[in-house]
């Protein structure tokens, strides 16, 4: 499959790495020659130095009716025009277009019929993730599957948690009315697939899957966190503003921004949020705003250093939990242990794009940890040469590559946890956890049609 990536920023570069490592035929265009040269040194890809929305650049990329175009420059208008040229001039097979401004997504028809096949908005996804994490104290990561019926949640086990020191096979005794499955545990940053005899230890990062309605009950078994009521947001950009707007009716929200005009605009657009003009790294400002009473401190500016430093300061001054946006992949290994939760927008974009490139019937594809390659996929089981002898057999008998485990089954809208008594059926939605995304091809055989 031919892939043309427009834009070699953090998102484009990350996509180029992921796709080229998975045997896609990748080419990329960007005006910055240094970025292009750096990628070419590390990856086996084609490249063009040029403007992403210029016809000549797209021609050099070799776009044709077999090419999927992924427009992920930092400029929405450039992405839109590039998709128009790719479809009308070069008959591209599919266009995937990234939007910073979600308003465009609601009006795709104005750009032309069938011009943009797949719109993606990382800003909307980030806001949604932050809102979920604030609503479920104690959870470090929350991902939805099966149209929200199933949630995969990661929790760091606290010493006082009820399940610390207990074997997994005894969890049912602690939660007799709740079905949950633990597909993987990270211990000292190393992942492993547990069994019934695995004992949960303090600071284990435990991933569990369950019906969406059970999340808070299960999280409380691993750790108890009081509900959040006071939120402080740093950065009045699209994400900061959207989050404040969504939270202000249910929480006490304060928003800090350093720009006078932006603060004035925010004050007019927000109803209950207290807008403060100043620097989030000013300890006097944080102290005067009672930072020690803040339940969640969210640093959401476009500057990673500001996000990291303001969160470290807020934590030192008494904020209970810190969440930040992190754009630079180089920082991923530095912040764990210092920052409670970090969200990488480019991870969400890469997940969305990979999902739309699958040739099998994969309904959801989520990269859980960029640095380790952990991934979770939801796919629909079809009748084919591989599955023909598996229908009616136990889920446990499905041949799976090492490092993969079935975490949940959704059948006719019902969520079923995997066990020896559950047999595979046609059109089952399987949610599968992969310790390493390189083994994905080993499970995609379940989801191929015909």
C-alpha cells in the first residue's frame, strides 16, 4: 500500500516511522530540508522537499489511484487544499486530513464531494481524554471500545489499595458482582501478561478491561482517590478553552494565560471559569490562587517546557494531581514519576490513522504506549480460511502470537469477559491487547473477510 504523508512535523514523522516499520511504501513531503534529511537517514522512505499543497510536490511524491494521502501539516487550510489536489488532480484512493479547528469537520461538504474521506481532530480527542480522566479519579489512561460499551483503563496500584498483595485469581472474591479482565501489567516499566497466580504489587501499572459502568468501582479496588472538585488549567488555546467550557458547570475551574487579549476573550466566552492573567511558573501567583487546594492541575500550552515546569512547581506547592500535554517524544521517558498523567496528541493521531489503514475489519486501533509499542485493537471476526475451524471452539484455543491476549468479547451488544467456557462465534467483536504492535499481523487473520 502506497502512503503519502504531507508534513514532517511530530505527527508526520511519527507516522512515517510507524508505517515504514510495518512494510508500507511511504513517501513524505515538507518544506524543511533538515527534517526530511533526518527522516531519510533513519528510514527507508521516499521524500520531497517542497510545499505540501503545491501540485508539483504531490506529483513528485507519485500520488495516484493506489495512494492514501495523509495530510498532517500544522496548517488546516494547507491540509484541505492538498487533499483537494490529491483527489481531483491525481485521483488519490483515500485522503485522511488532520484538523486543528474542529469547526471544519462539521462542514466537510463545502470542500467538495468525496474530497476528505477521513477527518481527524487530535485537539478534540485530547479534550475528551482529559475530561474522562478528571471524571474518573485514580485512572491513568482510559480508552473506549465497542461504541463506549467497553473501557480499557490503566491504574497504578497504591499500597493501601485493597488488591495489592493479592493473587489475580482472587479478584472475583473482592468484586463478586463485576466482571473484569487484566490483560497486562507494567512492573518497573516492563510489560508482562499475568496469570491467575500473579500477585499485584505496589506501583504496578495494571490494565483492566470491563463494562463501562464498572470503571469507578474497579479503580477504587486498586486505589482510593477522592472526587475532584477544583481544577486549574494553564493555557487558553483551543484545548484549554474547550476543557474549561466542558467542566465549568460541574467543577470550580480557574484558567491561567499570559496573553492580555486572550484573557479578555476567554472571560467573555466562559461563564463560570475564573480567568487569570499571568505565568503558570510564577509561584507567587500559584500560592495566591491556593494551589494547595487544587485537585487537578492541567498544563495544556503548546510549549512542553512550560507544561513540565509549571506542573512540577504546582506539585511541589501542593496540587494533588498533574496532567500535561506532551508533544516532544524525547520527553516521554523523563516525565514518569514526576508528572501524574501526560497525553501525547500525536499518539492519538497516529492511532486514528493506523485504524483507517487496516485492510482487515478493525473497528478500533489504539496505541497505548508509544515508547514500548503496546497496542489494543477491536476487530470483527469473519469467516475465512484461518477462522473456519475455530468457530465453536473455546476462546482459549484460538492460536495467538506470544504477547497477545484477548481482553473482552462483545456479542450482540453484550460484554463478555474471556474464559474457557466462552466459544468463538461469527461476528464477535474481539478486543485484543498486544504487548508489541509488531505481532499485529498474527491476530489480523481473525478479522479478514472471505
